[in-house]
């Protein structure tokens, strides 16, 4: 009997220890982390840079076994936090928040969990995967106006969505192409895209846009990268946003290059690609447009940049002074030595007037904290700027 009690005690202790042992994982959509070591209540981690040339900063992990503990997470890679520290969600409530300014010390942070906390999620910013898009479309007012189609299937057999917003007129006057997530990690761009779509479908003052314009929208150009939690930026063997010259290596870019000219019917006037810049620092914490080498197209970009400043009446402002001309900073020919980007390709299409990229920061915009809501409101400003720009062509 004594031996049986000892065995039961040992089993109970083993189960209890297993439940209370800290475990860090990334085995879920969008997850990304490499765990170097767990010792006591300290975890050593770094971003997973698989399929990436050089360093980038995206990470997103789950931690369990944390009840009633203060856990310290130490990163062995620098430049992996924005101004407001990590984003976090506790106990699967999906209410992501910024941990707060000045929380990072020696490239690490500590988080105190309550007795009721069983699991925590932490990330570079607010994650956005296929589930987020599905949830958005499910609750979207006037969603019946959308045509949810398939651009193509990814190498891992995922659907790469193509959303069509038809014009109310059977024969649209103009067509507009919008893409996002050429770089899988740039999740905040997806919240801007939500704001664009919702406004196009529902804003009373955009009625003329609905009547005159047909939209094609591709939310995830790198769908496998988004779901697998990959950086996407500087992807090996080729970045999706350098895949528009020669023979495209990626299914999505190859298909887009085939589908769009046929869909356009010489009515494509505007192509917009939404990105996020480097995580922090000068030139990376303001909304800006990236100028093109073609002077005619760059002039049109400046017109659109000014319209964005006029229409961004929400909390987050876009200032034309932040426009990045071609030849300045990183925006030079050297940056495109590995291949043509989306805007360069789109700018070569017949009938195009404006091809542009908007860079939307992850966490901090001119001293203001980025949220899902104010990112969506900025998307509304983009929708109004599209309408104003197209009206200027008349």
C-alpha cells in the first residue's frame, strides 16, 4: 500500500509540474518563434528567420504554464520591438493591446500573470491571418455586394482570395487594383485594407465611387507565409515584391500578372499596394508614399499623397511632407536589383495613371499609438482619396 501511495504521489506531482511548466510554442496560424532555452521563469527566444535573407523582426508566440508567475522573455536579436513594446492577448480573448512604452529593458520584457491566466499570446504587433479576414467578411455590412473569388492556390494548396467589388453600373468607368501582404509579416496593412473595403461598400459619400468603379482586391499575396508565420520580407529565393520581372517564382504574382491585364480591359487607372516599413526609427514612424523612378507616375503619386493628407481627418495623420521621392534614402535603383516590384509592374500596364505603395507603420505614427480601429479609420481616408483622385481624371 505504501508503494502504491508513493506512485500516486509521484504521478500527481508529475502532472502538476507538467501543468505549471512554462511552454512556448508557435504551432498555430501566424506563429513564429525559436526557443533557445527555458530556465525557471525565464525564456530565451528569437524570431524564426527561416527562408529569410538577413535579419527581420517578425515574431508571434504562445506561452502556457504561466498562472501566478512573472515570466521574463529575453530576445537575442535586437530591433524586435516597436515604441510601445510587444502586443499581447491573454486567455484567448483576442483583445490585443500594446504592453506599453518603456517596458523593454536589455532587449527583454517581463509579464506578470494572474492565477486565472492559463495562456498568453505575444507578438510584434496585432496578428492578422485568414481567420481575421473571414471574421471581417462575415460581419461586413453589405457583404452581398462582394464577389469572393479565388486568384489561385498557393504551393501548400491554400486559397489566395480575390475580392471583386463590382460597380453599380454594369459598365464601370474605371477599375482599381489593391493588394496587401506581399510581405507576410506586415499585418497592420490588413487593418487598413479592412477600412478601405468597409468604406467603399457603406459610406454614403462614396456613392459615386460605387457607381463608377470596379475593384479587384488581393488581401494576401503571400498566403502561405502569412499562415506559416514567416517573415516574407527578403524571402529566399525571391521576395514576392521583387517577383514582377522575368519568370515569376510565386503562384500569386505569376497569376496576377496574367489576370489583371485581361480584367482591366484598358480601364485600370489605379493600382495600390499596402505595406508596413521597418519597425521603428526615423522615416519608419509616419505614413508615407514611396515615389517611383518614372517622373510622370511620381507626379501622380504626389497628387495622391496630398489627397491623403486632406482626407486623413481621423486620429492618424498622413503628411505630404513625408513623401519619399525616388533617389532618396532606401528608395533607389539598388533596392530593386533583385527584381521588379508590384508598383513598377503596375505602372507599366496600359491605361494606368497611378501606381503606388502606401507604407503604414506597425506601432507608432508621429507619436500616436496605432490600434486596429484607427488603422481602419485611416483606410477610410484611403477610400476617399481614391474617389477624389479618380474624379480629378475627368
